[in-house]
């Protein structure tokens, strides 16, 4: 049906689709969680915020689970190397995510103010910690991680958890956290009204400015101050490749090479910047639905900007560049990719269709009156 090269490219696109799907669908959940203790001035307002995402947050979180499963099946070397090397970070991510289901379910069980405030802060950390960990991981992937393979293709990670907190990675944390806050505020503006919607609009203003400044600074840093990677040896993109056999150059500014090789890639950062300005305009004009679609586009373009710069690298090695994992040597076998694609072609439309249906059914504003009339039913 497809040759090996085409299958690898398809699965790279699917990987980006799942990463983007998680960032778009769960990104506003994380953003609203981070904004919860600050935007909601009363208990009812905080319950409005929680119930704005209440019917869908669990389904949104499954995008991350699907991403992990697909990585295990289609990119097993990446899965094994990344999860074992960043094990502490993964545990912190999981424990941060654990705070969300218990926070949603237990917060309103008691009317005690201290009880509810404690769970509000738990939900804050349930949004903030995953946003920080995932953004930190993205920044370190662009820098390169300290791993190498022996002759038996066993990975050896030589870094420590604190080594992840490098200046560029910390900048990507600002990019990611501000982007999720922006996306969450746009969704809150769409789903709420009155004073809460007005507060969300003010968050859209400052979070968009922080995102724009940090995103542009990160782009300049990548162009002139960050080492990139390039394969310098011949690679047969349609064959099984020995990941130890290639030659990789690591030099300053190489992450910009693809922009001259594939000029269309420049659309991604341009649309991220222009889209953010458009979100500000649409929110000011109260076109909340269009603002949310545009915000989603900004999230996708931000991811495509990083992925386009790194292509075909998926996981570069800073200590042994020739051991870097790329699209051409980190994928599963031809038959595994073919079988997984067959299943995905049938299942993915079902998942997307169900998601669209759920959001259509659950559309509309959540108000304080809804909370007052359904105190024992809603979160």
C-alpha cells in the first residue's frame, strides 16, 4: 500500500496530530486549572469555571494516553529512551495529573471553605505542573538530551533531573504556560458570561503579550544562540537503518536549515504570531467562537514551528549526536507501522466524531444561576 518512507512520514504526521490534539483539547483545561484560584473570586464563580470544562476534561486527557500508546507502538526507541531518561519528570507529570480527578470529584463534597480552597489549589497544581513539565521537555528536546546507545542498542541516559532546568528550556516553560493560560482564558470567555467573562478577557490580554514576547525571543535564540543538528551522511529513507551508523553535525543555528529547504515552514511561526494578535481582536469584539478556533490554531502552529525546525530529528543526543533518534531510524518495522495504520484509519474518525458530538451537546454558557439551581449535581 505505502512504501516504508511514506509510512514513516505518515506516522510522524500522526504523532504531531496527537501532540497538537492534546495541546488543543487539554490545553485549555490546564489553563483554566491554573487560573482557578485567581479568576474565581467566589465559590460559585470557581464552580462555574470547573463546570465549563467538567463534561469534557476527562475525554481531553485521553489524548495524552493515546499519545503514549502510539509512541510505544510506532516509535518504541523514542518511547523507551525518553521515558527511562526522564523518569523523574514523568512521575512528576503523572502525580500532577492525579490531582485533577480527585480535585474535581472531592472539591464540592463539603461546604467547608478551607476544604474547597485546598482542592482549588490542588487543581491549580494539576494544571500548572503538567504545563511546566511538558514545556520543559519540549525545550530540552530542542537542546538535545544526554543519552547514547551501546553496541547492543541499549540506551544510557547520563543526565540528572536538575540538568533539565537550562535557560532556553525555562524560556520554553514561559512560552508553554502563557500559551495554555491564553487558550484557557479564551475558552472561559466562550463558556461564561458577565464579570467572569470580563476577567477572562483581561487574562487574554496579558497572557497573549507574554506568549508573543517569549515566543519571539525563543525564535531568535534558536536562530542565533542554540545548537541544532543535521544528518551529514547518506540515509536510505526507505530501508531499515542502523541508528549508530549515521553521521550528525551539531552546530549553532542548524535548526533554521529547514526554513530555507522548505520555505513553506515559515508560515507556522508567522501564523502563531498573527493568530495571537487576531485572538486579541476577536475577543475584544466578543467573537468568542472564532477566538477559540484561532487560539487553537496558535497552539497548533507553535508545535509545528518546533517540529518543523527539528525535522527529521525526534530526539537529538547532546553527548553523542550520531546516536540521535530520527524519523528514519527510530520507527517500528514496516509491518508494525502498516498494521497500526490500518487500525488507526478505522478508529481515529470514530474518536474525532465522538469528540465533536460531545462538544456540540455540551455547548452553551455556564452561569452562576446554573450552579445555584444544581448545587448537588454539578462539580
